[in-house]
């Protein structure tokens, strides 16, 4: 289970790790890194209109293909 926190980051429930983007480009992998609460590479917004999670620095959305087991990444 994951949660979208007050700091606008995404965390596995009960852990102090956050989705983190090391490269600000399409197809960048999403990793778990210690939460720092300073937004930046861990800053996401939820767009309810199209039900997407957007990485604020890049304006790219989170994406994966669950049918192929593809890892979570940024996508246009």
C-alpha cells in the first residue's frame, strides 16, 4: 500500500521512503529513497480530472505496464 502524503510525495505505508526521480527525463526510473519533505525530485501532484500522478519538476506522469511487469517510470 502507498499513500500520497501531506508533503505531496508518495510513500509506502509505514515507511519513511518516498518515490524519487533521479533523472528529469521521460522513461526515468522511479526509486525509493529516504523522504526529505523538500519536494523537488519527490514532488508529485494528483490530477483528478484524468486520474494521473504527475511529477511536478518534469510535468511527466507515472506509468507502468503491469501486464509485462515493467518498472514504474516517468512518461509523456
